C-alpha cells in the first residue's frame, strides 16, 4: 500500500485519504510547528498484528505537543485506538504508522493561541528503511557538513516537524554522493545521531551511545537496545563520543523505528571492524526482530495487539 491509498483517522473519524485535506493557511505549514511519531506494527508468530511500544510512542507524541503548548483534544487512549483502527481498516498485516498533530488555519499570526489543534493517524506498508541488504550486510554512512541542532534553539526532546530540515539536508547531501545515510555532529563537535536514527558503537564488548545532552532524540529503539543490553549483562555507557572513536570501534549500528537495527560497515570511508555486521550487533538485532514479532515471551508487554 502506498502512502496515498486507503483510509486514515483524522480528528476522530476514519476517512478516505483524498478527503483528508487541510487549508493552505494552516499555521503549522507556515511556521513548522507540528509534532509526529513513527510507529511500526509487525505480524506476530501467531499471525496476529501488534504495534510495538505504542504506549511509549504516544507518550512521546503528547510530550512533544506539550513542549509546544499544543492543547491536544484527544487523550492517549483515543490516539492509541486510532493507531489500531487505521491498521485494521486498511487490512495491513505489518505497517508503518504516522500520527501527526498540527495547528489549524484559523489565524496566521505567530502566536498559535487561537488556533485549533488537529490530529491524524495514517498507516501504510513500509519495508526496511535502509534496505534489506543493509540490515544483513551493513550500510555506508558519512558525516554531514550540517551541524545538529543546538539545544535551547530547538526543542530536542520533541519529535517535531521543525527539527527535520537539517536531517533532510544531511541525508540528501550524503546520499547524492552514494552513501546510505548521514551522521550529524552536535554543536560541540561530538557525534550526535543519524539523520533519522540513534547511534551505538561496540568497543571491547561494551556498548557506547551518545548521551542525549548533545541533542539526539530520545529514541524508543535506543531505549529498547539499552534495555536488552542491561538484560543480557552487557555494559552500556552513555557519554559524549568523538567521530574518531567511531572510526576505531569494533562495531557500529544505528537504531530507529524505521531503520530498526541497521549495522554500519563503513563510516567516513573507513571500514568498521570486520566490514560487515558485527557479532554483538547481530545478537541485538536478532533479539529486536524476535521481540517485535512476538517470538519472545519476556517482552510481550511491549506489544499492543490490534484485535
Ligand atoms: N533520531 C531521529 C532524528 C529520528 O527521526 C528517529 C526516528 N524517530 C530516531 C532518532 C529514532 O527514534 P525511534 O527509535 O523512537 O524511532
């Protein structure tokens, strides 16, 4: 299913996508304040469909709205049900789900106080974001010339539309030159995150990931990997990390709802480790896919079944 087919949920009702229209004077379209999520539903071992960590995604969504003082007229339970309904009504066994909250078109001054707050949830089929081959063999990434946001200029805890131009420019810059994804440095010159992913490195059996003070998104897949590592007795250190530490890592991988767990085989034209998917990356990736597909009893609480 393409992005422009089927039904979506908008402001409380399920409608056909061509009817899901907004006015061109929509406040969010002019000034960029809209908040969203990327969520995935997977087919489970017993042939059902479950949304992965829906509660955490909805909590982050409503948290993003709070940061921008968007008074959302729908509670978490309503939004969560909308996610389930949109997957079900479009007959999707697996799906990428995109909720969005935005300011309406009632008024176009900078202040958004008198604008309505609107919400929609759409879903479509979306395979491996960085390619099936990337998942198995690893991808090639490159540091972008664009610097990641400065906290206090951008609200980095929010997953907001206005945070994405730098990610898009970085991604376009490096993919035009044949790389698979961009890495952004934080304003102090430390590694921050991928254009749409968090980053991990493995060195001597220990996991290291950039701390969130550098402005990286508090990724739900990142939290998942940290939890797995803790449960497996693998040490995780969150700290400032330089790009040359990444060059010298045994393994590097990126995480995200769309990107899932994708190994990095080359960074800034340097081969990482053995030049493929490293053993700890493979272990965590396998566990991730087992968990999202409901093949691991221990993490069943993270699955919201749609029926
Ligand atoms: N950083 C950015 C900029 C992202 O867009 C995403 C994807 N939402 C992530 C990190 C990973 O976050 P998550 O694991 O919650 O999808």
